C-alpha cells in the first residue's frame, strides 16, 4: 500500500536545507533572466552590448571582404585626384579624376594621399578594404560611446539600427567612399565635446569639414553649443581654431590659386545628377534641376532650424547649467572617494546636434547612396526623442533602411523616405517642450 502524501504538498515534504536550496535556485534563475533582459532593454547595459557588437562586427567585416565582390565607384577617381597633388599640381582647377574635378577640401587630399601610399598607389584594393574595416570599427566604437554616455536608447535598438544595415557596410568596405571618413572625425569631435575638450573637439570638427562639407550641417547647432557653454569670448576662440585648421590645411592650394581652391572645395552651388538621387525620384527632372527648387529647399531648411531654435537653446542652456553644477560638485568632492556621474546630461547636447544635421539631410537637394552614413547612426537617438511607441520607431527605421537599399531609387522609395523624415520631424516638434512640462508637473 502506497504511503500517504504528507499534508502541505511538496514543499512540506522537503527538509529545511533542501527547501532553502530550492529558493536560492529560483532566485538565481530569476536574477539570470533579469540580467539578460536588462541586456536587451536597459540603456545602462550598453557598454557590455557594445563590446560584444564590436567583436561581432570584426568577424562580419572580414567575412564580407572575403566573400562579397568589391564594386568600383569612386576609389580610382580619388587616387587620380591625389596623384595629381603628389605629382606637384596644387592648382585645384587642374586636379581631376574619372568622375570629374576634385570637389573636396584639403583634408581629403591628405587622408587619401596617405591611403594612396599605404595601398601601393591605390592598386591594393583588398588592403584598402581592410583599412576601411578598421576605420569602421573605430567609427562604431565612437558612436557606441556616445550612446553609452547618453543612456537614452535601449540596447536592442542599437543592435538593429547601428549594426544591421547592409548599405552602411557597403559604403565602408565595398565602396571605400570618403563620407564615412569625414563622419568618423565628426563623431570623434562630438566625443571630445562631451568630455569638455573644446579645442580638440573644434580641431577634429574642422578636420572633418576639410574632408567633406556635409559636416557643416552640424554647424548651426554647434554655434549654439559654443555660445551657451563657452560664452562669446570662448565662441570666438573656438571659431578661430576651426578657421585656423582650414587655413593651415588649405595653405598650399590657397597660395597657388585661392579662387580655384575655394570654388572647387567649397562649391555650395554644385548641381547633382538626377540619375543618382535617392530622395527626389518622384519629381520631374526639370524641377529637380531648377534653381527655384533649390532656393525653396534652402528656405525650408532655414525655417525648420528656426522652428527648433527655442528647443535647441532650452536643451543647451540646461546642459551648460548642469555641467557647471557638475564642476562645482567635483571641486567639493576633490580628494574624496565619492564620484559624480552625470553622463545622462549628454542628452541635452546631443539632440540639438543630431537634429540640425537631420534637418539638413531632410532638406538636401539630393541624397546619394553614400550619404546614408551622414545620419544613419543618429536615427535611433532622434526616434527615441519622439513620443512614438517602440514598435512604431522600429518600423520607421525599417522603412528608412528599405528605402536606402532600393537601387535604383523609385518614386515610391523616395516618397516613403520623405514620409519617414516628416514623421521624425513631427514627433520631435510635438515633443519639443516635454522636458519643461514634466518639470512643471512635479
């Protein structure tokens, strides 16, 4: 006859020692599950996730370089342009490649001259790809550091957004464009600004501009950053640093033919080819090439910057105040074991910078496929500054990625891209005073 079950169920049949072992096991399982969930959703865990992603990206880049065919677009033209300088031609009106005249500032010449020598006069494409893979890893590390400091975007969004783009990998290691090189120095500058290294940040920012002019899209916000954080005197100092970098880099070309250099390297009236446009495919080519259309986009660009001026100033003034408080606290804690961590304050600096660049991209006269790197890595940050749900944000990122991977662009892909841009701008505009409203409601 089977023994009767003890009253109280299973737990009542356990010894006290076994009971507490079971409880400890349940606690450990719960803690493990909670830890892994935090790696997915908690922005404070971004450091761990970022390190893992960098290791994965190293492997992915090697596999892509070894298995995916390289496509020649601009690399040969870059090498031809800098070869002219190496051969002694410093007049920009005579520097050209297969794709046309040299249209980039002096920093581009120096960077790609270095690559020219490292890759056997540009002939060793495989080595060039591995160099760009290395630049990509450094680039991602700089981007991840910004996100780690801001603690705004959850890790899963960073995985999907920053490492999941075929087009971005292609721009770096399958096309060897100069755009990612310029953006690498830009993100280095932002990291330096976040650390309070203003002069070094200005040097890196100006060097980024000297590689490609799209970096100037950040300049309206950066001017406000200087004014709110450093005052007028400090602003003039940093602007002088930026100007000095441009002058020193461009000096050999300015001494030879200043007009040709300025016209060639800083041509704001450059007309793009309709066949390569990603964002205006739904327009007739006659409108796309119209000077009035370009003027209308410029007016829209300035109008949107004006719309977000109050928001940007509010954020940046808050950033300056909190950094000043942080400085006072650090002085009080000097020599003591306590530390102060105000990394999340970085959000107040980043949003105006990323927003100014995004407005410029959204109002661009033409976007080519390599221009995707101009704003791709800031899209998660901007979307997480909107009031939209997480699912909707991910959908917007997915549609943007789909638009940039549609080749050639279509009426529908370019229209969808504008719709996504408008959705982001609308969300940012609608959410612009939320920090103040929250503060009042407390």
